[in-house]
C-alpha cells in the first residue's frame, strides 16, 4: 500500500480533512454525546456536584423562617414561566417566585412543569416581596 503521508500529499490530506470538518459543521453535525449550546456556559455550569451541608428545605419553611440572603436548597417543580428570568416554583408545601438566569439551567436538558428539579440559591427578602435567587438548577 502506498504511503499517503508523503511530503507532496501532506497538504492535500490536510486540506481534505479541513474541508470535511467544515462540511460537517455547516450541516450541523456535532460530536456524539454533546447536545448543549456551543459556548462556555457548559463549563461554567459544571461546578461542584457532591454533598452539601445545606439541607434541602420546603418553601413553607423558607417563607416562614428564612432570613434575607440565606442560602437554601429547594426540591420541587418549576410550574410556570412568568416572563424574563422569573418563574413560579412549587414543592407541594407552597409556591415561591424564583429568578433563574438562562445560563443557570443545565446544558442540553429540557425542563418543563413535570420535571423535578433542585434549586440552589438564596432568599431575597425585602419589605414588599420575597423571591428566591437561583444560582444553579439541577435535575436530581
């Protein structure tokens, strides 16, 4: 078999490889296994996924006893999108308005009102309103 990687064929092979890669990119073909967006958000969302000293709590307990800027973990469902970064979260004990930036959702995963999620964030309590500011959304 003839060696394709001779000095004279090297540039042709590189050009053919680059052309194939470009054609696949234009056709929308991605590497297998990765289904998320094509940005650095997936790397930012990786973070720590191990155990935490912050025990999950209920919306009812958080609303009744939570302090402003208190870190918390909530488990339940996002039941509605209320516009912009605002959603309604329900865990069966109550509902709370939550603020979630798009890049805080897990990459490549679709979440609807039937999916149980874990919200990690902090309580934002002021005179007129109570909201949970989410830092990360996980699917347990």
